[in-house]
C-alpha cells in the first residue's frame, strides 16, 4: 500500500530558489553572496567545514559554459 507523501523536496527546492531570486533582486548579487557567506560561516556545521575545505581556483567562465 502506497503512503501519502508528507514532504515534497522538489517543491521545497522551488520555494528556496524563489526566495533567493527575490533576495538577489532586492540586494544585488554581490550583497546576496556576502550575506550568504556570513550565514554559512555562522552555521555550527557548515562554518567549520567551509574553513577546512581546500580552495579551488575559480575561472572567469560565466553562464555555466564550459571552459576551454
């Protein structure tokens, strides 16, 4: 017998993305990223993980394209 779903992860993802898009529109992308990083660093689990993670150099590729 199939149980009724009580949690929809796809809907949750959509809601979070909509919230982030609204924040980006209100704050601007740079301020949004700064505040998001503040939240990560203040988190008791993500903060220590982020501080210990090795850094990978970023490329100047925009829009999700492939770097050659």
